[in-house]
C-alpha cells in the first residue's frame, strides 16, 4: 500500500505561510524547526514556526498538484483554508 501524502501549511515568525507536502507531517515540521540541513531553505531563520494546517490528500501526484496550486493562492485564501472557510480544490 502506498503512503498517504499530506498538504501542510507552516506559519513563520513574520506571519507568512509556507506550503509543503510530505508523508509524515510531524517529522517534516521537526526538520523545518531544526533548520539545516533537512529543513526548507526558505524557512531557515524565519522562526518561530507553527504548524497551522494539515490534511491528507492521497498519492504523491495529487499532493504535488495541490501544493502547486495552493502556493499560488493569495495569503487571504490560505488564511481562509487554515480557518476552514475554503476547501482544497478538486482534481483537474
């Protein structure tokens, strides 16, 4: 059975929202908090970090498509996602 992939959003100390995908959100968030070498370069030195949102999205292909789409959303829509006011888009 294939791993389930998750889409997640991390808030930086300045309030920005970082979007990512992984099969293990807790491990990945710990990597981001630890910084180099495994955390995302764009999050280094931007703490404190808080995990704001996570949702299972299925396989890696769907996770990658959703990540690509959500990364292009304006911050207001990402905030609405965190608050449960909007949903992730359906595939294609």
